[in-house]
C-alpha cells in the first residue's frame, strides 16, 4: 500500500539533483554566514573592546594587530580590513631568509619570462598526478598557466595542489595574491588566523592576500588534490544580478567564514613561509601564528559549497551565455572585462526547446579552463580523457564546441536528412 500522510495527501518525495556530490562528510566546524560582511568573533565573550579598536590595554593583555587588504582610504565598497587580538605579537620573529621549496609556483607570465610559453590552441590534461614522495601544501603546488605578473599587481595564475602530508608547524603567507582553492579530491582543514574551514570536494575557499594559513588532511584522508586561482590585484566578488533580481546564482548567505580559534600549544617552534613575487622566504618564531583570540572585520577567509548554486538559464529557446553560471568574478583594470569569472556547471535541467546543447560551436574572447571536479561522464564537449582531477583549456578565439554522443547522433541524422535550400521567401539573394 502506498505511503499516506496524515491528511491523505500523497507523500512528497524529491531528490535535489544538485546534491549528487560523491563523498560527503559532516563539517566539524562552526561558521558565520554572509558574503562581504563585517564579522566579529571572540573565543571568550567580552574580549573585543567596545567602541574602539585600540585600547592601550586589551582584555587578557592581548595584542592588537590591524590587517588591511586594501589601501587605507580605498572607497568604502572596496575597503577591506580586519582587527586581530592575539596572544603573542606577530612581529616577534627571527629574520626572513630566502628558501627553496619543491613547489613549481610561477608568478610572472610576461613574455620576458622564458619559463612560460603561450599556446594558441586547445589542450587537455589527464588527472593531475598525486605525489609519491611526502608532500605538503608548501611543496605541492604546480602552476598550469596565467597572465600578468604578481609584482605588477595585475593578472591571474592557475595552479594545482596535490598533497599527501600535513604542514605540521609550517604556515604559509601568500603576499602575491588572494587565492581560491577548489577542492577536488580529499577533505582538508584550512587553518587561518581567523579560524578554521573544512573543505570537501565540491567546495571552494578563498584566503585573502597576506593571511597566514596551514593546510592539513582531514582524518581518514591520505591525499588531497584541487585547483587554485590566484589573483594578483583584485579580490573575488559576487557578480551583479541585473534582471535576475535579488537572489539566485551564489546567494550571499551560503558563504561561510570561520570563528576565532587558538592553537592548544601556543609556545612552540614554527616556520612561516612567505611567497612574494614568486619567491619564498621563511622565518622562525617561538609561538603559533594561530593565536588570535578575537577579531572583527571584513577581510576574512570564506568557503562556499558549489552544490548550493542556484542555476538560472533560458526557459524558452536558445542557449544562454555561460556567464549565467558565474559564482564569483574579479575585476581587471579594463572596466568592461573581468580579470576572471569562476563558473560552476552543476547538475541542472536544461529545458530550452529547439535549441541544441551541446552548444553551437563558439569562439570566445575569454580563454577557458575547465576543471572536472566529479563528473564521470565525458560531457561538456571534451574527450573521454576529461576525467575528475584533470582539465581542459581553450585559448581565446579558438573554435570549440560539443562533440559528445548526442551531437554526433544529431549530425548523422542531419546528414541523412539534408537541409533543403530551395527557392522561396527565405532564399532571396541579398540586394
Ligand atoms: O566550452 C565550454 O564548455 C564553456 C562554454 C559553455 C557554453 O554554454 C557556452 C560557451 C562556452 O565557452
Ligand atoms: Fe567554451
């Protein structure tokens, strides 16, 4: 007998087609939600000073530290900063020394850099290799490509991280750019000065430029892999919605920022690595860099679960431009062209009629990198080698489009039913 509800209405079961991510684990951490908010967090209530930021003596004798991510007097819409109240002053360190790591992290894509080259074509990568040798996040970054230069504060870089070890007492500061991590394989714990984020495949995280962080594998995971997009100048922002209205795409409340967290062992020996203009230096300190007992501000790390994305597209005819799938965007110095748009092609219904998707062939002004996070089908018009953990690339203006099975079937059908170009109204020669 069919299941019945109290009022005799048939039960309403539905599956959210967006929630098809293969591995889900419970997120162990607490968060504050909202994009671009001015947040505040304190381990012990009453720690944050009231009505001022810099009292001469802070509660518990904490040290005040101001962190700015924008120019002091940047317009309010672009002004980003935070105030941290720490257990130990972060300037109490040994001097910086240059250091080599095993990572292959490029930060200059100017024509004068012989280590990089341009390709005006398509390319595809099999899943990026996981390390055999013990490799943490500092050693485990490989650059795929980019443009501009970190020292010009202009441009973007795309990297892969592939790790099988924790950073332990090593922290990293990227002084070159704000970066986004796109988790593809493995669950990681992203510890930052503002607290901890748990990242699982299908989730993204953004770490503002200059924020110290450390990445560890979650319990039970032996390795992790993902993509990274580094912005040398601007910061990630939500796209404006225009006629879409007040909600849709990535909704602000689905972005999560951490709450204050202090390491158990405050007085231990740490190494803090800094990457600046593509080079690493390191300093030693006798206290944990993760000792912020309270903080407030709007320059904060955050994460977002891509399966929460609300897709919007045509409900009548025609193929809508892929910009409707923009999760986050970043400004370039050209007011009419973003530096980068980060798009999510997630599970969704494509309902438009008399419109063929896989799409028309296209030649975009933008260069495209497509990452496969967990799709097992070779869809998206890429080859069967386009697997989770791999990627594909089309340089700007390179023609490409769908070659997947439905397309080939349709082409075969059209071959057998040739289009008739006859005399009549539609075949008038241009005058
Ligand atoms: O190549 C791709 O898969 C990305 C893409 C999708 C789309 O719907 C239209 C243009 C485009 O470049
Ligand atoms: Fe494309």
